[in-house]
């Protein structure tokens, strides 16, 4: 899926990358800082995310309004946690 790289946030050695789809949905991708340093990301650049369907898990929060799908990003056969949020 094509996305646009929006920003990154560092918390220790973990980096959360924010990307946005053309329809405005957000992806929050967490990876290790060393893994991010291997990527050439600049704000506004195009990134592609993909996952295997068996790696997806559907959850609802306690208000039953927000559906959160936790997926795994698999670039170059590596796996990193990936979150995508939808609001019902």
C-alpha cells in the first residue's frame, strides 16, 4: 500500500514512524533505530507498506467506537509492528 512519510518520533532505541495513505488513514510503524537508519526517509517521501493477512488482529477499545488493527510490516522479510487506526 502506498503511503506518504509524515514524521518520526524517537523513544529510546524505538522509533515510531507516522505514514498516511492517499485516503488519509494513518499508519504508525514501530521499529528499532538501527533499522530506521537503513532506510532513506525524508518527510513527504513515498513509502510502501505490506503485510500478510494472517498477521492481522482486529481489536476494539472499551468505548466500542475505535477499531484498531495491529498488523506486521514485512519489508525485505523483516517484521516490525504496525498499527492502523479506524474510527467507527
